[in-house]
């Protein structure tokens, strides 16, 4: 680990993140920057597959993002982030509390994201990209479900500035990418879900100004425009693009 | 004199421990509650099951909502900690008691990461498909409505694709995250148990590695303690 920090050009020991610019990739890129880790970004061009989205968004397995750290290969953005938060807990932002009970609260909010929040957020986003989707959803029916979803966020923020307590943790990190997409829709009602709740809106604004998030947006924007052949020089580490690849299947083991 | 004071100390401690037993709020017929119960049994941890009458909607009362604003079971209380979301609860129990009972999370960093990976796979890929089928075939009839065949069809197809990946993985390792039973396997059990009662058990039985894995999961003592509580039956097709 120390070697990696002192010799960032040691290619063998660098972590690799295979990723695209869409959705779940953002959490992994965000997290790596929060930890200030050296890594190599391998851009996987998913445009061809975005067109074939079904409503669960993520096609199963062999998908990006995938993290390679030595001989370990991990997919699933939350599994990647938990690993990085624990393995590199002394680097950068501390994304997981040390206390077992506080960690359990973080886990609870991450589960809420997966089980309660994401499915509804994704449904509202499908309306926005319905030119890519093969299904047409009844927008008004789904709206009422989505409106219920940030309710929990309001309750939590009356007690503490972040979901799991006083500091920014994985629980907050994983909520930001779907919220980012919700706020970039054209539908005012969707945006209003966030902005009509002052505590929630304040929390979102705080997170949006984090340097790691701004870097994430910058990198994903570049990937989107596929200008990533040049070396990117960011203030905390170099990101070298290795190759353009089309669909990549990784066997998990 | 010393042994007497030790004796009284032991008595005080044991009564204090009685009060410190974890409480699980819920009903054993709920798959999500069963997930937590399985974990507690695997970790040989004492607990108290506090019944919540789901049919009378006691989980929507303000007293319950103050514990879980989503109005869902299970809820765990451990002294001053209140947790909900079954997978956050199992992760907490498994870590708190990591030196007792079955090793559900693995200690070595990279092995632990693989366990979390396959736990995420269950959450993101397996659960949405299987719970949609269970919802249509078990919950919807209880509400006096007819199951939506299109939703069942669509989710059976998704589930089939997930099980294809499991079939391949389980040909390489005995369990999902490696050669020992972990949380990644445990989380699958309750919904799969209900699923096997529907007319679609073929999805599992037609895949030899998945079938062998499932039969192994059903042979575990913890499962044999929890499965009698999983009493809800699906509507016949």
C-alpha cells in the first residue's frame, strides 16, 4: 500500500477500475476519489448496451464497474466500496465508522438505498430516457410511489446532517448518483421531490460540492464524450486511460 | 468470602445479560424476518422474538413506525441500537458475534470482499426477480386479487438468467462465495423456500448445481429450526 503511494508509476501494483460513464459507475469513481487512491481507469464503452436497457437497468453479471486489486476482482458498486472503505480505511475520507453499531446504521441506509430508493428512482428515470426503452410506463402511477420514497430522508435529517450521523459515509455516497440523475431530468415534479424538502436539499447541495464528486462528474463527462485518449492530470493522482473496449465479461471468483 | 462475592457477581451478571438479549420484532412467516432468524441460529445467539401482527397491520402503527419509518418487519433492538433492513441486521449480528457459531462473513480481507459481492448480487439481481414472483403468487391472492401473469412471466425469465450464472458459479465452488457457507448463501434461503412451493420449482430443480446447493442449504440445522415458521402457501396456479 505504501509503495503504491510513493511510486504511482508502478503499473503492476496499481488498482484498475473498469468502468463506463453511466449510473452505477459513478459511485465507484466517487468512492475511489474520496479515498484518494491511485488507480488506472479502463474505459468500457457501454453506449451500444444502453440502448437495450430493460427496466432493471443493470444486466446481470460481468458488468461494469469492476475493480481489480492484485488478484481480487470485484463487481457490484456497493461491494467494491465496502472493500475499499475497509481495506484502505486510513486513506482519504473515512467512509465507514469504526464502531460496530455505527457501522450497522450505515449498512441500514445502504440497504434502504438498494431496496427502497433505487427501484423507484430508476422507474422515474425510465420515463426520461423512454426513447431508449422498449416499454412505456404510466408516468402518473409511478410518481405517487416515488413521492413516498424520500420521506425517510426528511425524518433522518432533522437529527443529523448526514444519513448515518455527523459525517459523510458510504450511506450518503451511494445515494448521490441516483439523486444526481433525478435532478438532471427535465421533469419538474421529479426535481421537486428533492427541492421541496429543505433538509434533503441541503444535504444534496453539501455533497455536490465535494471535490471527489466534482472530479467524478468531470471524468464521466469526458468518457461520455469519448475524449479519454489523453492523460488526465488530476490534483490527487494520475488517471491513465489504457484502452477502449467494448463489452467485457468478467468471471467472478 | 471471595467465592461468595464472585457468586453474587455471577448472579448479577447473568440477570443483566437476560435483559441484554437481542429483540427481533416480527413474525416467523415473513421471509425477511426468517432471514434474520436463520442468522441468529447460525451464530448460536440468544434472542427474543416479539410478535407483530401483520394481518392486523400492527407494523403500520405509530409505535412501530418510531422504530422503522418504513413500517416493515424485521426490526432488531440491541440495547440502545435499533436496526431495520434484514441484510443490515444479519451483517451486524454476523460481525458482532464473529467468533461464535458459523463463520458467515470470513475474516481474510479478500474473502470477506467476495462474500459481500455475492450478497450484493442477491440484493440487486436475485431479490427483485424472485420477490416479484412471490408477491404475485402469495401476497396478491391474500389481498383477494388475481396474480398478474405477465409480471410473473417476466420475472421468471429474469430469475432464470440469474440462476444460469449461479449454475456456472456453483460448478466451480460449493457455495456462492467460496467453499464455505456464508451470508451470501443465507440471504437467498427464505424467498427460495417459498418459491419452491409455487409451481415453478423447475427453475431450481432443472439446474443440477443450483439444486444440489439448495438441498444443502435445506439440510442445515438452523434452517430446520426456522422453516416451520414459513407457513404461508402460494395460490395454486
